[in-house]
C-alpha cells in the first residue's frame, strides 16, 4: 500500500497540470481582439477618413452578443462626423439594441453602445477581424493624431464581458494643396474679315479648227485698177471723193477719141492718095 501513494500523487499532479494547460489554452483562444483598421491612415485638410472598428477571435459558443466602443482623438486635427453600427452584431439570433452614438468634438471622444436584451441562441462568431462599427472623421487641420479605443469591450449574449485586447490607430493630415488663383481669360473679339473682290480674267475662247489644206483656185486673176488721184491746182479746194475719180476717166476717154480721130483721118488720106 505504501508504494501506491506516490503513484497516486503523481497521477493527480499530472491531471492538474493537464487541466491548467488546457484551461490556459482555452482562455487564450477565447481572447477577443478589438482593433482599428487601417492602423495608419493619411488625408489632406478637407478630406473625410473612414476607419473600421474590428473584432476578431470571438468564441463559437456562446458568441458575440454586443459591445461598447469608445473612441478618443485629437479634436484640433480631426472632427468625428459619425460613429455607427455596421449591422453585423444585430444579424445574429439575439435581440441587440444599439443606442445613438454620443459624440463630443470639443473633448475629442465618442461612445457607441450595442447591448444584448433577449437571447434565443448564440451570437455571431468570427476568427478573422470583422467590422462591428465605422467611424467617419473630417480632416480639420494638418497634424497627426492617435485614434484610441481605450475603454472599449465586447460581451457575450448574456451581457458578460469577454476577455479582449485593444489596438488603436493613427491619422496623419497634410495641408491641402494650394489652389491656383483664377485669372479671367479675355476672349479676343472676332473681327469680320474684309472680302476684297478679285477680278477673274475671262477665259479666252480658243478655236481649235482643223487645218484645211489650201486648194488652188481655178478662177482667173482679176486685175484691179488702182484709183489715181490727180492733184488739184490753183487755189481751189481738193475735189471731193465723189468727183475726184472722174478726171482720169475723162482724160483716157479724150485720148481714145483723139486716137480714133487720127486713125480715121489717116485712112481718108490713104484713100485720097490711092484715088489720085
């Protein structure tokens, strides 16, 4: 019997060790994580910045029943415009009531509560980060501010807080880019163009008649007597064009008459000589 006592003590010690290890592992696995995403954000003055509030490592049973999200920031750099539930927790098998967020931009803090009321089963579960709420900030002035979640918690459907870790984030706001001064642009007035008429040379008609070979004429060549103008003597004026041509004709006619008279006289003389 004496040798069995140490064996029993050894077995009890081993069971206690195994229970402690298993309980510690179960607690480590059941530790939820609350975080800000993205962990570091940048913006310019005048921009809006949206940050997600995530929860991860929610145990399968009994699951997530509600949460309390508390946000802190520097009000000189950011202004919170909204903090609202993302609709994931309210989609489970329990009734969850979410109050309107209480926002204080003077102090730089806000709180959003979603509380389970009636449980008809398990709540939502997840291992990877899942969005439970969203915060929308307006960049107010250049600078960097931390966005903390100190005081935030998650609970099961029985409204019992779950063990959780909290990770905040930060936002850096840069000065807005300068806007160039608007300069008025003077549009030049349209000056009507002066149309100067230009003379277009008339197209010269060109005849393209075919070359016809000359045919020798069979008509006798007519001799044209040139009009001989007889200059006037004396103080009288020159004869008009209607009477000037008559003078040469009269002279020729007179010469013909004289020649004819001479021929007649010559013939008579010849007859007289023959008769004598």
